[in-house]
C-alpha cells in the first residue's frame, strides 16, 4: 500500500492542534469565533474513516 503523505500531514496537524489546545495556545481561535476544539477531533475521525477497510475486520487482532 502506498503512503498517502497528504493524510500524514493532516494527521500531524491534528496532533499539533490537540497539543496546542491542551497547552493553552489558541492561535487559530480567530477572536474566539473559531475555537480549536471545534475541528481537531473531526480531523481524526475523517482520517481514520478514510483509511478504513472492511478486509481489516477478517483478522481483528492483526488489525489492532
């Protein structure tokens, strides 16, 4: 399977946003109108759903 660098970058940005938010750095708040926690969880949901394959359910322990 070929590596998808765009989604690796998106995952890395999600991690950075989570850590920055927990540390109190709200550099993307846009004056409180766009809080950091309004999108970082959805980034992870989107990325994990993108890479989901039904074949992985055949051997769940290997998948985990």
